[in-house]
């Protein structure tokens, strides 16, 4: 099981966290990995200065642009699942 946590605090909300969450939900639903991904939200990951929405995948932090969620999903999430 991998844990994806998206910041939904005020700074990340302004950067597009809602779009990131909705796109991740859609990508997870379309993938064959629904059973191994746990998607959650949190109010702050402490990375507000980053240029993007703060997202943690198994404790590793990323700044995700709402327009590049699919690229992030394929390059980070799927690769993390596959090891």
C-alpha cells in the first residue's frame, strides 16, 4: 500500500490542490492500482514555499502543478508501486 497525501491548506488551495485531488481520484479510479493506493488530504505538509501543491508519496515530498498531475501520477506514483 502506498500513501499519497495532498495538502489542502490555504496556500496549496490557492495553488490548485482541489484540481490535484480530483485528478488523482480520477487517475486512481482508472488504474488497476485502486487497491494499493491510499489517497488522503491534510491541512499542511510544511512545504508552502514550493511552486506547486505539496504532495507526499510514502513520505517523499513533491510540488505538483495542477496541469501536470497525470505526468506526476505516471512518473512518481506508478514507479513507486512498481518499485
